[in-house]
């Protein structure tokens, strides 16, 4: 679990918003090289989605999700109460992954970085609004993905979950150069706005 904060938090886990945008691909490559992850995910949610925010803020829930993801999956998410920051984060990464806004937030976006390309993009929507059920739903979705990844079936098998899952055939691969340029351009655009 890798939180992205509005501003630098000093030592510890996570990144600041601006550094994360500038270094996103490097961070993924470092996680791969250092054995910290084999795949990646984003948890994207709307500002009004209190259950997902609460799941991610709860220390016990965070610890369980962090243990589950372990060295298999780096899960990125925005850790902020700032409505503009959350909107900017969603806008930047929905655009970078070429996801149409018709995809309903909240959702988990899984992907791989292979041979300088973003591949195997898939979305699993989160449906639960009750905090207790929301945690179990998120935990199960991540657990199922890791299990499929360990069985080398991420590319081959649809997840065994009752959630609506959308495989983004049009986004099967995104050239890293284009992806990096998009992140840089959007990051520069948002740098001029007062997000804090």
C-alpha cells in the first residue's frame, strides 16, 4: 500500500503528489527491480465516497491490505481530504490510462509495466457503501488478483468475483513514452492551479 499525500510527509511510506507524478514510472520500475512488486494497482475514488476513504485511513485496515499486497502488488491511492486534489488525481490517471469517465468510481485499476509499456489493464468496480462490507470487498478483490497473478493467469482468466469487471481491450498496452508525456503535461497543468 503506497499512499500519495498532498505534500511531502518526510520519512516513512508514501509520496507527495507532485513527486509521485514526476516519478511514477521510475517508482514502478524501482518496485519491480527491488522485488517490492510484480504488478500495480490504483484505488480511485470520488471525494464523496466516504466508505473507501475510511477503509484506506483505518490503520488496521491499511495494515491488513499492506500485508496482503506484500511483495506482489504495489497499491497506490490518494490520501487527502482536499476535493480538488482528489479530482486532479483521478483526472490525471483516468486520462493516462485512457479510461472513459463512464467507468463508475470507486474502482481498483490493476496493471503491469513490461518492456517499457503499461499492459494488462483491468478495472474492478467497488460497490459497497457500508464501511464493514467495503473493506471485505476491497480485500477480496486484491486477494483474487494476487491469486490469479501467482497462478500466472492475470492475462488469461477473468477474475472469479461477482463484481463488474471491465477488461480494457483498447488499453491493452500503452507506450510508456506517451504515458510519461501525458503525466508530465497534466502534472504541469495542475501545478499552475491552487490545489492546496
